[in-house]
């Protein structure tokens, strides 16, 4: 029987939406509660973290982490969607040289203003932007600040295609970045390939969807599900006894003692997990030597 809570890191294939992949995973686990973080478009591939069981209660901890991508720009044409799904709206037969590409990339590193694509999942008055765009309903999207931590030219694939690596903040649209890079080079361009290769400090050893779906026994499934405390390795774990457990499960704070090398330390206000008998039971804050539960992670 499937009992474990934790995270699965799936290598999402091209051609499948993030939600469709999630439903396949849920079905294979017996319709267990599950959710993903960091939507990938159908034309994108790579790391899609999926929380199962009680791990869904801490999905918010993973929403703002940095992402890493390998992407390919095709120079000379621009589409209405910013990728290969849309019709071509502009063409410009200018194909940048490698040296010129390398020169302009530093201009995009750091905090930049970016206009999200109109064909995106951003909500406008309760409606998805892509839905309004498909219906030819006019609207404007405000520029937002994102952060590019690293941007590298990897290689020229052909006279009109080049491959890049980027590490960026959550909320960065690579389609918009590809168009901005193209504009800075005096041409137009379209994102034709996108693969997410990093998601914060999470596991980069992805498993294929086909392999996961081949696991029909619960013991085999449990082996590929990573425990909550291992995924969020930067959050400290505190052991509690049964008396303390009962208080936590009822939403009450418990007093804790913090010692290091025989001296009392004040951890300040920060998140901690608490564990009882090898099971993470809650996420909470430490305030004035007491643990205050914020999320109960067991039924």
C-alpha cells in the first residue's frame, strides 16, 4: 500500500502539459493527493517537481526558488506566442555573429524589467491571458522585475540557431528573454527549444515518466519518492517526544531547548520541521524558545 509522502522529480517529456503529467502520476499512485510546482509548457521538457501526500502542504516553500534552463533561439522570425505554437508575425533576415551575441549578454544579467507573453497563464480580471489572446480580446500586461543570475552563450547550432544557458528567478519568462536578446542584436527571434535543468537545490537526477509509470508495486514507487526533509535540506529538523507531538497536532506551541557545545543558542525566527519517530509531522516557527506549528503535515 502507498503510504509515503514526499517529492518525485520527473523529466517531463515534450508534448505533454504539466497537468496531464500530474494526472498520470496520480493515477499510477492510486489517485493520491498530489500537485506540481513550476509549470512547464507542452513544448518544454525537464525537471517538474511533484509533491505527493502530505508534501502538498509545503508546495509554497518551492514556489520562489531559482530555475535553470537550456534554451534555443531561432533568429529571423517572431511568432505571436513567442514559441513554435504561434503563427509568424514578423521576419527579419539578420543572423547575429557569435562575438556580437557574447557582447550583449551581460546587459541582461541582474535585475531586469520583463513584459510577460500575452500567451501566458497570468490572470487578467479572472481570465487567463492566453484565453483572452486567443479570443483576440485586447489587454496589456505590466512589466515585472525578474533577476537573471547567469546567462551564457553555449554554442551555435546553425547559421540561424543558437543555444544558451540561463539561471533566473522564479517568474522569468524565457520566451520574453529570447525576444529581448534578439531585439538587442537588431533582429527578431523565437524560442524553439526549452529544457529545465535545475530547480533550486533540488535533485537533478530526474526519472523518466515512462519509468515511473512502469512501477506498479508500492515498494518500488516509494523508492523514487524523496522525503520532505531531504528535499528541503536547508530547513533544520527537531526531534520531539510523544507528549510534545500531541500538543503540536492540536495546534499548540511547545517549549524547546537549543544548545550547541553546551551553550544555549537563539535560532531567531525561522522555519523548522519537527519529527516524531522518523516522520516529519509539522512545519513551524521558533519564537522565544518555543516552536509554533504553522502547517501540520500528518493526518
